[in-house]
C-alpha cells in the first residue's frame, strides 16, 4: 500500500494531527531502511547461495506475520515461531515487514532454528530452500496475500486471529482476500469460537486453536524480584491490580477509573503499549492510584507480575473483543496469580478467569480473590488450566492436522 493511500486512510480514521505525526514517522523509518536495501541489492544473491546447505533436508516453516519481531508485544506469531523452532529437523523463517521495529539486511539469526528473513527479498526463498524437505507457510494478514506468488511452498496455513474490523484500513477488497485465503489454505486456524463459526461458511478445513501461554517461562519466574518501577509504590496500597498489553479503544477505561475512584486503597498498574490515543482518558482522570508504565520487553514481564495481587483484562465487549483470545490470559494463568476479566466470550470458557459486568462486580471479584488461601480449589484450577493451554499443545494439534492432510 502506498504512503499516500495510507495517509488518506489514517486521516479518515484518526484526524489530521495524528496523520501528520504518523506520516513523518513513517518517512523517517523508510529512510533508515536505505542502507539495508542497498546491501540486499548488492549482496543478497551471493549470501543466499552460501546458506543453501543449512536448509538442506529441513522442514521449513515460513511465518509471514502482521507485526515485527522486536515490537514491544510478544504475541502469537512470535510464540508460534519459537515453538515450531523447537521441533526436530526444523528451521523457521520469520519474515517481517520491518515496518517499525526491525531493521536488518537479508537475514538475522535469533537462534539455530529461528531466523529473521527480509520480506524485500522473499522472491529468493526458492533459491534458499531448493533442497529443503518441506515448506509450510503461516500467514495471518490479508495484505500479504500477494507474496504467495513470489515463491513455492507445499502447504499454506492461514491464521484467522482477529475480527477484520479491527484494522483501520478494513474494506470489501480485504474481506474478499480473507475469504479467498480461507478457501485455498490447507488449514484455517481460528483463535476464537466466533471466528471458527465464521470460517466454517467458507472452508471445511478450519480448526479452533486458541492462543496460549508459555507455561514454563512464567512458572519458572513466579519468584522473580519485583520490578524496580514498582518497589517504592506498591507497599502504600492494600491491593495491586495489574495489566500488561495494548492500551487501545477496546480497553475498559471507564470501569477502571470508576473502581479507582471508589477504592483509593487499590493501585492499578497498566504496563502498556499505546496502540492509539485512547489512553488520554486515564491521564485526564488524574487518579494517583492508576499508573501507566510503557510497554516492557517480554523477559521483564514476570518482574511486574511479581508486584501484582490480581491480574486483569478489562476490555469492553464489542465485535473485536467478542473474537479475541487474549494471549495474556494464559500467561496470567501460568504466573499463578488470580485473574479478573470482563465477560469476553473466550474468557468465559475458563473457570480461573472470574468475570465482571460493571464496577460493582469488579470490586466484588477482587475482594473475593484476595481472601482466598493458596490451598483453595481456585488455585488448583488456575494451575490445571495453565497446563492445558500451553503453546506446545497448540502446535502439536496444528501439526497433527497438517499430517492428516498429506
């Protein structure tokens, strides 16, 4: 999509000032890419030929994500790539747009089985993987559909992970491409029941595979030291209620502000990436017991969870959240601390997520959970659901379905 077209769509969605900021930022990012582009023009062909033997006889998974690797949110594409890379005789190529957080020429090795690969030279994958045992593509963004004609692959896995209306550039063409990808893929993976029911209208090869959590990582870090940003704050409050993730228009700011006003002895800690400018609501409320900390690297999340008494996912109920399976829900489970969420359909499926309708019920849920003893059945259920919803099990299911299609 051209910069001009993007700017027009931003303007319609966000207004003039925000559009100017985003456009200037985008131009700056594009200028920063020039050295990498030049390196690829000069050396990509030669480098690719030197790498061919590394992929010989390997099962290669090509993940074309909707986000960069280094974005300050460790989401499903990252988790899927990391889990697939653990499999025997496997290599994973994560092919980001490098639109914001990644900037590298040709490729970058993250570990022996997981590489970043520049999508600017995706047409060279055939040469790179000419001796690979198999090539399976994972794609989740309709805007990448035109990349599929630039290289050969054995199977296509289309991941239907969000309601399409989430994207500011949603239009009929995007919807048509979405339906086409579902019908032509070997598997359509749906992360929420509502998405799965929709997919069944277009394909008989859809499976429900919700998001999951890295159980071992969060379990092994349950005794992490409390983040330095929280150490001098949390002792002043009777209860610390924590959240990490996006701060966006689907966040339930009104309930959080209402609870904060009524319970001045409770502290809300929001560790969040500002997806849009909706979080101004929090700033304008000027409540001292709501603090916002910028998004943190994945490895630091347990240190923030260490300071929480309750973990929350306070999202309003709309068409986007009705189709949302929050990754953080399963990470919260694995961290072993109580959970309060809004009544999102995908949260209602789990006993360890206590849900609220309004501020009154939010308060009641928190009060109930803070009184529970660690031996209570609630904590046993929390542990059970954490184990049942780990990434390893999700990937096992997907790979088994792929084998059935052989």
